């Protein structure tokens, strides 16, 4: 996967209710507290981030948009409500060398509100 292709795939997206902006380390401050909610981790093998600094470092590393070996595009967005601009969660997509995508989402609050 070429870095340019991964970056192009990670463009902003929008719908009537939500805007998806590419995730950056700068989003850590805004999403740290909502990501502490235990219900998010009921069905996924992850834990709440231990600190804003740890979350910022993790998300800054993801700004590369590529797996360490360069074979997968790691596309990550923050979901923001159009109505009030509140950040409500994340959307993560992994695209492999065969253009097969795996999609995961987690919301810190109900995005339908």
C-alpha cells in the first residue's frame, strides 16, 4: 500500500447527521473522557486509555495511515455530529493488500441524538 493511497483513502466523509474527520493526536483531549465509558469495551478486546498523553501518542502514530510493514492502510476517523459539532466516536477501517476492508466503530455517546 502506497502512503499516498492510504492518505487519499482517509479523506473526510460526511452524511446528513455526521461528519467524519481524519483522526489525529489532537483529538485525544476531546475524546479521552468519553472513551472511559465501560460500555464501549463490552464487545472489544481493548481497555480505556490510561491517560490523555498515551492516547495522543497512539493516535499520532496512526497519522501515518499505514501498518508498520506497509501492507495495510489504517484509516481512522472521528465522528462529529453536524447539529452541534460534538465528537461522538470513531470509525476505523483496515484495508489489506487485496482491497478487503474491515470496519469497526465505537461511539462514546449515541450519535442519533
